[in-house]
């Protein structure tokens, strides 16, 4: 068994697509119209047949209280592995990405937390 698909709830799918592709570096995999919304997924360019991230619309009534609670408590909705958190932090911050946690080393793990502009906190992490 392996993870095939996971999702983050986003306030605006088009805005999310730009953020996750143009800034974070993912590539669009599927973009299928589904009424007012889309089945919109992105993948890592390093693993185009790997796990997909669904940029899921936040329309369900339970979503906004859930997202608000996570953000208020500083809990990331997702965590993405990077080769070097400090390098990604510098690159993304230079592109205007807002970080809520600068690189933090805890033993052999380094993390940073950013705002995806679509209602979520996202953690980037590397170990070593």
C-alpha cells in the first residue's frame, strides 16, 4: 500500500495552482472541470507519476472552521520534503512567500512554515 493522493483545501483553485506551481515548483498533473470547480492536482517534477496533491475547493461547511483552527494553532495542513530548508526558505522568501516559522533545527530535522495564500500553513522539512 502507498499514498496515491492527498489534498489541501484551498480558497481559490486558480490562485492555488499559481502558488503551488510558479512558487513551490510543483507541476500540474490533472485539470478536469467539475461544475463550478475542478479536479486539480499537482505533482513533484522529480516524481511525475508519484503522489498527487489535490487542490481541493473549500466549499464544504466543515472546511473553513477546520482550516481556521489549524492556522490559529499554527498547525501545517501539509509537509513537503526539500533538499535544504534554508536554501528553499531564502528562495521562497525572495519571491515574496510569507513564512510564519523561519528555519528551525530540532536534532537532525530542519523545518520552516509558510503561508500558501489559500488559507493553509505548509511545512517544508529536511533531515540530515
